[in-house]
């Protein structure tokens, strides 16, 4: 007989979407590059070097900034983002164990429906989808969102170190996955687990899982 009566059992992980499950920054960089090309470098190299399109020194003018913002709020562009196959493998395996609590994204509520359809289309595990409301600008809003649900969330997986700013006292695991050079020199505080690949993330998740009560 099925039972949910496992005491102290936390429900699962919260997972960020952009640059975790899909290569959002790279796709935006490719589109901006079409209109505002940068000499002697490829879009992929820009992504590796600067992580996000907004960090590219040549794109600090109004034109490129406006285009980036338009793309990130364009339903069709977001709907067409490819899924990252390594992420899909790992998240499906973790999901099969019932350990995905929610997908949480800084995309605004306007993009909720298209994001939900995208998750279904790519066969990601069923879980809540939490989008950002317009007024929420704290970079660490995701972990703060779960302040009242500490019994349901094991931790957050996110590509941005800003997601973990000033959250050292929160009782969550914090896994930071980022493979670009931009962050390579940064040392996270000891309570943040830094991974460079989805393979590393899966090993860390399994290790944490084994130690849970
Ligand atoms: Mg992200």
C-alpha cells in the first residue's frame, strides 16, 4: 500500500530553468550576434567568456540591451528553446524517485503558460512551476520563496551565484551549476556546492539523498 507517512522526509529539489534545462543565454547571444556582431569571436565563445549576454562589453548600448529584453519576454522564442539533454536525463531520473519539488524561474508570470507547455513538451517531471512577479527584484528571491516550506524542499539548483546571496542561514542545500569561464575564478562560500557538469550534480544529489533521514 502506498503511504506518504514517512516522517522527516523532504519532498524534493527546486530547479531553475534558464541555463539549466535550456541554453537560454547562448540562444540570446546567437540572436543578438546576428544584428550586433562582435569581431574575432563566436557566439559560443562569448557565452563561455561572459556567461550572460548582458555581460558582453560590446553590448552595453541601448540597441543590444533592448533586443535581449525583447527576446527574453518573447513567448515564441522561449517556446522554441531546445532542452539540454544532460539536464533532461538527470532531472528525469531524480523525478522518477519523486524528488522534484518545483521548477522555479525568474521569468515573469506572463511566461508561465508557455513555460508549462515547454516542460510538458520535453517530458520533464510533473511539478509546481513558480514564476517571478514583476515587483520581485531580490536576486535571492527563490530561496526566500521557500522560507515557509523548509520541510518540503531539500535545496535549490541554479546556475547563478546571485540566487544564493545572503542565504547562508537558510536551511537548504545550495547547488550552483555553471560551466562558463565567467564564474570559474569565484570561490563560493563553503555551504554552496559548486558543480561544472550535470554528471557532477547527479553524484552530489545522490550523496545528499543517502544522508537524508
Ligand atoms: Mg538560470
